[in-house]
C-alpha cells in the first residue's frame, strides 16, 4: 500500500462510541419508516411466515455484517467499505460496493425527506416542503457533528422509539379489540414475496466500519454490539405487524400501520405512530448519511474527515440533490435508484464474502475476534444465493413478470 493511501486512511479519525451507542446505530440504520408497511406486506401470508423469513434474513445479514467486522479487525487503519474492498478484493470490488452504498443512501434519503414532510403536514398542517426542511435541518446538524454525535443521537432516539413501540403494542393488546386468530393463520402460497420484503429490512452492512472506528479501543465489543442491534431490530420488525394484524385483521390492515392504529385506537395512537415513524426516519437518516459521508471521504481520499469545508461540501452534495429529487416527480430516476439498490443487495452479499477471505490471507494483524463457523463455505454460499434470489425476485416483480404477492 502506498504512502498516499496510508495518509488517506488516517483521515478517518477514531471517535469513541459506547456499546449501546454502537448497538442502537444498527437499530437506527435498519428501522426506517418501512417497518410500518410490514403488516400490509405480510397480510396474505400471515405473521408466522413473516417471522420465519425475518429470522432467516436476519441471520444471513448478520453473518454478512460480521464478515465485515472481522475484516476491519484484521486491518490496522480506519477504513470504510470501499477502502476495505480495495485492500482485500481490488478496485472493481471497491467501486462496486461504493456504488451499492451510494444507491442505498440516495434512495433512503429521498424517501426520508419526502416521508417526513408528509407526516409533519398531516400532524400540523404545514406544507410538505416546510415539513421536510424542519426535519432535514436537525438531521443534517447531527451528521455534520460526526460519529460521536450520531452515536449519542441514535442511542437516545432509538430508546425513545422502543418506548413508543411498547406503549402502542401494549395498548393494542389491552384494548380488548385484538384477536389472536388474526395473527396465527398461514398461507404458503403467498410466502415468497414476504421473504423478499424481510430480506431488505436488514441492509446495514455499511454501518459496521463506523462502529469499528468507534470501538477501536474495545474491539471485542464490536461483534456483540452488532448482534445486539440485530436482535433488537428483529423484535421491532416482528412487533409492529403483530400488533397491527391482531388489532385490524388481515382484511382491514392498511398500507401504513399508523392509519390502522388510528382507526381502531383513536387519534392518540395515530399521533404516537407518526412520531414513531419520524423517529425511525431520523435515526435512519443519521446512520445512512453519516456512513455515506465517511464512504466518500474514504473512496475519494479526502485528507481529513473533521475539516469544516470538506464536511460541508460533502453533506451538501448528499443532501441538496436528495431534497430536490424528493419533490421533482422524477419517477424514472426513482426507478433507477430502486434497481441500483436491488443490485446493491447482491453486491453487499458477495463483496463481504470476498473481503473476509482476502483479509484472512492478507490482513495486517491477528484479530481480537473471528467469525468461526458462520464463515464456513456453506454459509457463505447460502448467503450469496439468498441475496441474489431476493434481488432477482424484486426486479422481476417490478417488471410485472411475477404475479402480485400482496
């Protein structure tokens, strides 16, 4: 590795995170507003099938994340996914995974920008544009302040999300209107589309190098923090559709869970549900945008991630186009982002496998932790097959070549 590259790697400074800040960053990255649509997506197949797919998808995604974790622990310097891929896979792998991160980030930021405006418009009657601006300003401030601020914000707001979720789930089952028969049915004929939904609920590999940077002084906490974050994610992804389906039933479930809660429990539940959605979008915005900033710094060899001009420039490049596209009605572009994100899922499964293999051969040091049996050949092959199958299904579904699944 040349001196230039060594200088660039040093640009990503170490900012200490606590165990719970790291774990909640994973939760924040995974739990976006999309969790509120899970009940609708699973209503034909049934909640047990959704949970089964969430377990399978969660396991293999966690394996992929732990491959990245071991690769970072075998690397002396702070790197993001493109840097790790360049070191252990090569230039093609580096550009491929940067493309994947960028596609996911842009698509997510467009969604959060538009979604936040819609929610604040519904709650307070303000314009969509103003709602998005009021959401984006605090989101961008935390991203600008960097990894530590993001970690603290993720911990505080994610715990807040958990409290809101506990309140509304308990209210659903204590209302006297929840029916257990609404959640125990299964329809295997409608099971496959739910697998695809579950698979793409967990894409958070891009956050792992940020956590490794934050836990540099306590590397043995990296894997446990990832696993803890993924377990909490699974519980939340399972709890929301459980409450909605039990309350409304599969025939009355709405595309957005907050509407069903509001209809059955009253306006207070609609309000809490919308605040939960805002929190979910905020935490995801921090994780996605913060990681994207670090990826750009790593990939394009900026000298210092704490330089004011550098951070302002990169954040502007990320935020302004996302805001514009959220309100530009550029449908073809959004479709392109969807396809890019779908292919990104394939890349995000294949490259970490190649990365851990390269790191085990050419790493800088012996790691404090290794993946063990979850990095066996059979697990790696199954991981790639599952992600590729999910991506292919998503593309065929979008092109109308598969029957409607829900």
